[in-house]
């Protein structure tokens, strides 16, 4: 698994324990065999915590800029809390990978390649947050599939969308059996040109599936956890993941707008 490279990749692009209702599993197998969770306590006294209007009085489509209305018109409005478990109905290949191109349940992005638009969470009269899911690759080309959270504002200029600083919001990493890749003429060390559809349709066996679960509570508080199906996953890999990403965040006002800030 290429976690250190992935972390660097995520940092370049961007700029634990989830609640019970937000703990997701990847159904390559029926149960997650190994969970690695940390708890971090956030202070509620910090006056930097963003105060928002109640979701019930907001309409998420009001904040969409004119150039994006057509793309987001059919994207549903969601209410908090939201977790990765809410989106496990995305179509999957037989090996458990998510079939983004073959999915017909969710709208697809007209702007970004192979991205599902899962829902809009109203934040204020002028801003809403888009939850999306896409095929991605780490800096070294290793494939993964991930959730994203993006700010949508009425005054956004075209192609100037702002992904919040918790990139990725959630992620699914796959460790493929090298022998299966070699049979197809794929170099296990070179993933840059691997097609996600090939990986799915060929039903390549997976040695391991790890998932970064996320949960956004009613107060916009974000927690993330990391779980793997392989009980032999190296603890150093898990610790490295925790060190790079952290697991608890609060929404704050910054010089560049509303963003998530890690709670240490």
C-alpha cells in the first residue's frame, strides 16, 4: 500500500473513531476484520467554530452559480449527519471495487472525469457543500477511489471550485494480487496506465481493501477512521496513516473562506 506517497499527493492537491451510524465496511468480504481507531477530543469553547443556520431553513440549490446549475440540478439535497455508509449503494464490480462509470443511481460530473455527484449539504444562504466520489490515483500512480467535499458558492467563477482541506474526505485503497496483474500483462509496480474498468471487469482478485470512513455530525464536526479487511495489515502502515491525516476536524472561518481545521 502506498500511503506515504498518497499523503504527499493529497497535500499537493488540497491546498477516530466515527460514530456508530457512520462506520462503513467494504463488501469484498462481509465483515471488516481489523479496525484501527483513535479518539481525539475537540474543545467546544473555541470561538472560531463556525455558526451556521439550521439545515431545515436552507435550500441547497440556491447557492449554485449559473454556470453550474445544469450539472447540479438533479443532485439531491442532503441533511446532516452524513457518513460514508450512506453511499455504499454505488454500483460495484464482482471484486468489490466501485463501478463509477457503470453506476446509474447518481449524477455524473460534466466537468471532472469519472466523478459521481452524490449530494449537496446546505451550509448557509450563500454556500453549500458538494459530496462526490471518483476514481483517483496516488502520486506514484497507485489506484484508489475517494470521497471529496467541495465548496459551492453563487459567486464562484467557472472552473474555480474549492476542495476543502480534508482531501480526501474518505478513501478506498486496494492491494491487488500481483500474480493476477501479471497474467494480464500489467506490471504491479506501474499503475499509472491501469484502467479502473479493466481492474473491475477482469475481476482481478484483491489481497486487501482498506477504507477511510468519515462522519459529519449535525454540528459539522468531522471524524474519520481507518479500517482494513486483512487482519495482518502492518501496524506501522496504520500509524503512518493516522499521523498524516488525523481523524477529527472542526469547521472554521479562515482567510480563504470556510474550511476544516484539524483538532490536535
